C-alpha cells in the first residue's frame, strides 16, 4: 500500500482491501485500465489485506503493465509486469498477474474491484461503476 501511494497520484491509506471503498466520493473509479490508475484487488484467503498496483502502461483493453510491491515475495518491488483481465465480462474483476517464482502469469486469477483514477482524470461513460 505504501508503494502504490508513493508511486501514484492516488493518496489513500489503510489496507489495500479498503482502498476501493475509501476512494468512493474522493476519486473516480471504473473498469477501464488507464496509465497512472491504481488496480485494487479484493481480499482473499491467500491475500487477506488485498493488494494494490499502479498501471504503468496499457497494452490493450485486457493487458496492462503494472508496478507493485510484495507480490512475488515480501519487500520485492516489481516494475513493468504483466497483468491480464481474465474475467468473462472483460471488466477486470478477475486478474492474473506475473509471478516471479513460476516465471509466468499466476496459476490462479485474483479477484479485483477495478481501477481508481487519479484526481486529474475526468469522468467518462464507464467510470464510477461499483465493480464490487
């Protein structure tokens, strides 16, 4: 969480699992990837605090590069790693992320809320959808 706050213009605090809710009314949220947005992951058994990552580049509607910390191992910062939308609806609700230990995309999808856009973003037709 500290890494995403430092590496983005989204200034939220608390556990990553809470960023989506904390962003309501403060930042625009949506399901379309944009460079500079924070991808907010839901809490799971494997990641009870959730996870947040900063989009560094949009490749296409279902592929982005992200910068994040503590994914492949505690304390490790990873830059420019692949994240892929594997949801049936194409809404980034299920995401597979590059995992260094296997040198491939993760073996299982991780549930996500969607994207939190920096304050400088303007609203569009797909924003402010509550993906959760």
